């Protein structure tokens, strides 16, 4: 473990603890040889896209793994959201959290659907069902819940509200691949759920995503829309776009799937290491995962209480960045503070106190197979040192900002 004093921190004049940046979101890589075998087969087939054999196999494997009826692989999760939204016939207003990645809101606005931002539960960071009901108007057609950090939304409560008001319910499950809820895998809830397989996710296909559903008619519409609306060789029967996953991405997905348990095991070991390394730090709260459900442990998320710690989340991030630990503020700012929503809804923050609070407190720390136990111990030591000297660090950082 690195031994530091306050003057050793690189934000002032010391040598960084890590000669190479320690990233949040550095991609997991499975068995390279197995991947290259698949790429060679792909070249021999000369079938690179248009729902080739690897895409078909990938979709089949995911339906089995998730226990769902239908999986439609996508070029990315944002397009998956857009297609699912359109296939569900959403229009007018749709209730979403502001505490999410901007793609959730953009997927609606792109189709001239108004995202109505709802506050979140401060304990779960997910949509607050009680607040959802207060935002329903005659123009509301749906709800999109986001399983933030992979922790499931209040699914029953949201479904009860959706049923009561005759609304469609879908989930942005970008963080939740491999997680379960009450004995069922995420992917089985609402009318549809959308996964992200971007390179920053613990399970990746380079770039990609999938929409999963147990609704036969909805699955047929989504599949048509993903391929320009083609039904057969030269028969277009529906408005569509190009949302197809490529063969090379599916090959990566199949390879990643074979290492899925190993990725999760490393994530869980890292999570336990952070639990031990950060234990007892006043004002620092590491979010927890339910030990009664399957979990991918993909995110190491802490909340920073400036009043207790004597140092703000942003200043702590500055200290970590100076040490080449690329921690990130999540989700900062909230969607309602980004354009065009900031201009459309300038007073939205008045209805989002918990969201505004979290955007000032939440930080993500490096994890995944590229991060080792010794590195985690060093990260925790630097955080502990920064907290122990919080007020002095804040003063000196203020002086640096003034210069």
C-alpha cells in the first residue's frame, strides 16, 4: 500500500501514485484466442452484418440466459431505446428520471416526445413511485424506469401505477445485465427492457445493445424496425431504421459471455476490497447491493457528504485525478441541467431535490478486470488521507483555483 502524507499528493507537488491512469470503465476483455477464432470464421463466411450466424447465436444465448422469449440485438442501446419507444407507440409525455445518462432522455426528445423528469428515492437512486403518480397528465403515455447501478427499480409499484393509469412501462437496463429481481432476471419486466453492451460496461460487444421482451407482437415490430421495416427480401411493411448489430460485435459478445462469471467474480472481489478499504470513513457512503439477488457488481459508487468529510465530492475528484485515478462524477449534472432540457424546463430542479442532491455527492471509482487489489488499497489510502486532511486540502485547492 502506498504511504503518503498530505504534501505528497500530486495535486500539490508529489509524484502520482499511479504512473498510468487508473480508469473508470476500462473494458473487460475475454479470451482473445477464442474471439479471433470467431473472427476468422466470420471472414471465411463473408457474412459481416444483416443478422448473420453469430448475431442469431448471440440472441439465442441471451434469451436462454435471461429467461425471456425474445432478444433483438442492436448496434447500441440508444438506438434500442429509440426503437422500443417507437414500437410501444409512446408519444406526448413520458416520465423518466433526470438522474440517468442523457441517452434516456434524448431517446424520447429525438422523437419529439417530452421527457417529464421525476425525482428519485434517495436510498435507491431509482425513480420514486410516489412522485411518478403526481406527474401524470392527460398527455402521459408511458414510464421509463432506469435500474441505476444495476439495482432494480421499484418494479411492482411502477407496474401498479402504469396499470392504474393505462400507461406503457419499459426499463432502461443499461447497468443491469446479469442481475435479478425476486428470482427473475432483469429483462422480464415491463413491456420491454433495454441493455447496453458498450465497451464501458462489464459485459461488452465493443459497441452494442439489445431489447428484450416477452411480448410476441412487440418483438415482431421491433425486429422489423431494426432492419428498415423489411419483411422478407424486398417487402417493406413498416417504418424502420438501421439498428442491426454487426457480426464482429456478436462475436465479441459470445466471447464475453463465456467469461461472464469470471468478470462478475472480479467485480465482487473488488467491491469487497473497497468495502474494507473505505470502512469507517466519516461522511463516505458506499452503496450496497442486495445479497439475496444476482448482481454484476459493475459499479463502485460512493456518496460524499461534504459537511461531515470537510471536502466536497468535486475536490475529492480533483485529488484523485491528480493521482491519475480517473474517478467520475455520476450522473453530473442531471439531465434537466443539460440542453435542450435546461432551456425547456428552467425550473425543473425545484421538483427534483433528491436528484440535485445526488448530482453533488455521487462518485464512481475504478473497478473491473484491469484493476487489482493492491491498486484498490492504494485508492482507498489516498481517499482516506484526503478525508483526514479535508479542510486543509479544500483551503489549498481554493488557493490553486484562485491562481
